[in-house]
C-alpha cells in the first residue's frame, strides 16, 4: 500500500492527510453518525489477535510492572496496558524513496510519514480516566511517556500528538478506553503558533509565557483545581463550554521530564477533573490533547474540550467562535464537582 | 442587557465571543444533540410576530419585487424573503461607551459590536437551496447583497460573514430554510490569512492568487462544475469529505460587485451543486460560508463543508486534519450528480 499523502491548503498554513487507504464509497458517508455495530471488542482481553502484535505491553510479574512486546506468533494475554499499531494508520513509517515536502505551483504535498498507535488503557472495557483507579491511570501515563519517547526519537518525526476521543459524538469509533498517539513529519499549526509565541516571549523577557499565565490564573476565578504539582483552569478565551486546561506547575517542555511522583499526581488530577466533568454533565463526550515540544521555552499541558456544541458555518468558515458558557461560570461548577470527586476517592 | 464580550486566546490569534446573554445552566448542556422540540415554526408565514420586526422584506407587487420594512406595529405577511434580527444575537450595535480592544497582560478583549441577522429564504418551510426555485434563490442572493451592503457601511464593522447551517448535525437549530449574517468588529483569522497572502502575492506578481488557482483547477480532475460565470471544484487540500468551493470566474472582491445576470447564474450554480450533494448523500447536513472583503486583490467565494465526519482530538488539538475522501474522487461523484440536477431543472 502506498503512503497517505499530506496536502497543504493553497493559502492557509493548514495541512490535511488525504487518507485514501481508508477510501470509502459515497454511500459509506450516509448517516455516518449512527453507532457502529461491533459485537466483539478488539481491545478486550482474549481478543488480542484482532489487533496487530503489541509494540509493548505492561504486565505485572511477581508484584512488579514489566514491559514486554508481542511477536507475530505470540500475544501477551495478561497485560495491564497495551500499545498497538492502528489498523488504519493515517501516518506510516518510511519504506523506500519517500518524498519530503513537494511544491508545484499552489500544490504543496508531502508523504504522510510517521506513526499511528493506540494505547489500550485497561483490560476493563469501561475504565475511562474519569472513573479509573489511580494506579491504573498512572500506568497509562507511563505508557504515554514511553510512546512519546520512542516516537520522537525518529529523525523524520517533528511532532507527537497524544489525544483521546471519548464518546461517539467526540469521534470515538470504539468504546473501550483508549488513547491515540500520532507522530507527524510537520509541526501542526496550533502548536507551531504557540511555540513561536512562547519563543519570542522568552527572547524578550527570559520568562516562560505559560508560567506567567499560570501565575495569573492561579488566584483567579477561572481556577478549577490545583494539586501540589498541577493546576487546572478554564482558559480566558475558552472555545468550548466547560473547556479546561491542565498544566504542570513546574516548567517542563514535554512529559518526558516528569518525575514518578508527578506522573502519579497527574493520574490523580486527570481522575478527579474528568470525573468532575462526568458528574456535572452525565458523562459527556469530550476530546483531550497533549501539547508538548522539545523546545525548552515551551510548557507542556493538556487541553480538554467537552463536546457540547456544534462548530457551524461561522466557526468553520472564519475561525471565530461563539461560546455560551463563560469560563468563570464553568470553573465554578467544575470546582465543586472536582472537590466531590476528591472526597469520593480519598487521598 | 450588556454587550457580549469578545476574548482573544492568550497566545493564538483566535477570538471567541463569550455569549453570556445566552447563558445556560450545566443541565442545559446535557444531551444537547437531541432535536429541539418546536411545535410552531417562527419563520413560517403567519408567525411573523414571533420574531422582531423585519429589517427588510421582499414582496411582489404588481409583478415587481418591492423592498419594504416592518414597524413595531406592523409586520408584512406577504413576503417572499424576510430579513430579521437574531433573537439571541452574538453581536449587537453600539449604544454608549463601548470599548474597543482592551489588553491587560495576557487578557485581551473587546465588546462584541456588530450585527446578527437572519435571512428567511422562503415562505415555504423546506425551500432549501438544493431544491429551491431559481427565481426564489435569486431573491435570496439579492438579500445577501442588500444585507452585506448595509452592514459593511458601519464604521465599527470590519467583516460580514454570510453562512448557512443545514441540518441539525450541522448546527441548524431551526429547520426552516434560512441563512445567518454576522457583522464583526474584527477580521476573523481564516479570512485574515487569506487576505494577507493574496495581498503579498498581488504585490509580488500583480496577479490575483485566486485567479491563478481557478486557472489551475479549471481543466483538472478536481473540477466539479462550471457555468458561464462560476466555477466549482473540490479544493486540493479538502478538509471535509465532498467539500467544494464556488468562485466567480470574474475577479471581484465582494458579492456587492455582482451584475444581475451573475446573481442569477449564482442561484443556478447553488441550486445544482447543493442539489447534487443532496442526491449523492441523501440530504446530508452541511455548512457553507461566503468569504469576501473590500480589498481589491481578494476574490470572493463560497466554501461548502458537508458535515460527514467528526473533528476529534487530533483536529481540535493541533489544527491538522484527516480526510478519508480524496477530492479527486469527490469531484467525480459530484460532477455526475450535478449534471443530473442540471438536466432535471432544464435551462
């Protein structure tokens, strides 16, 4: 199979992967919003043969967590977390003669070089972060770190995106708890703009712009929660109702720099914040995405986008958004709900 | 009621209107995707009192089209097209003491000065452009022109967005055929980027970049349709499956420059193209948005985004898109379907 093709808009700095490997007929698009019928979950224990061999699994052996990998002939069955290649990858590793960016007149393209992996977060189908055990979620975060560390070591990889789609309306085609990891040969535009601005701010002031934002939001009315290591707030210009961002308080450009106690604190933070969101809005669909880069002036974080409204003609056509829920009010609701979650799970 | 507030992201050039006038409780967001129950259509003839007085209506008087307006005490009942203020406006005209852009540290904001109007496209509830009479659709396009002309004359208006949401999944909260027109005090980012690039290209080459694109796409495999005056193609880096763009062949920066025969040709173009889309995909939800500015180097056009997939964590988090339908294949399907529509309606 040939690699997918990436294409850049005639004018905008906007890239799209034309994933023709997943090519469909027009009729496949009719009522695409219907729930897919899937009798057997390919991510549940016992069905390991429904996916390619795991790139790695975590297993518990004599009370310790071990990392192993499957082979073509052997799949581990006793896994706690499992990382597998996506069966329908948008990005694929290089083989022979791949092309970098090509430009002919207004037509700019590149091979969709990279990786597309899935982290199965638990053997338990419904162990989503909002209800997960902290110990399990800590393993998931270790798996994110392992995955990002490995993928970003390839010279053709410019960015690694770790993101999660929760619920059918947020684009999750399988309901088993899982995260996707996509490594791309370009720095996507949203992160590129953040990197550029954080670099120029650093050059001007010798300070991190995100550290400044954290300081301003820490004492304010958009604060939703904080722990020793993390701070959670609804951003000033929230695009989505109940949107919130999670930042490590310590300046770190990627998750690769986290210490074990920070990983555990992050697990707890995700658990109570996504649990709080779940309790306010009856398990709403949402997406989250990590933003991180190796640039030292950058400050990694997670952005959580509840899927409670539809981006329509204005949003799609102009990039201007309407949000009917002020972040100051969203944070008020989240604050209470997160506190309740915290009391529920204890310390 | 105070004006809504616009806010800019800490870092990105991305604006959001915090529409607190439409403030809702958390419970209002639960299952927001359920069809709203509305027994009486506020846009159907006879229910004119359910909207504010019309800013203008088109009526047929002695075989000629007349333009009139409602008053507080009197609403026209015999209208063909009706333009009314949105009952829940995101943007509102100035009253007293409005503030321009204000910036305090990382917090940038502005009053949401502008207008938010609705064009009711027909007295017939279901006369959407894909099935409309050409004569009716020609009136709708005249209404767009009237609306844009009036709104862009205000000194506090920097951009006028004309867009249409079709179907519940594309954000249409009312099913009666209608278009929205929003005038904003800023130039939204997507259009701003196009303007900037088309200006720099013009400065370098003394040519319009869009005229160049049209020339390149005219003979190619992404062409979906063309008439005397308009050309329709699936863009090279289509973000959405079956996305297509409609350009006037003649260089014009806004729709205000259209001649009557061009308006009629555009009506026909919209009719056959949206009719073709409708027939391939069983009346799919879609959005369309006009892009236009008064800048002479710009070239106005319409972008049509069928809503057949979900923007998930990757798209929302990074601004990088995956499209499973190559535009070359979408255009092939659209081409046939549009031709059938053309034969159906005759010339």
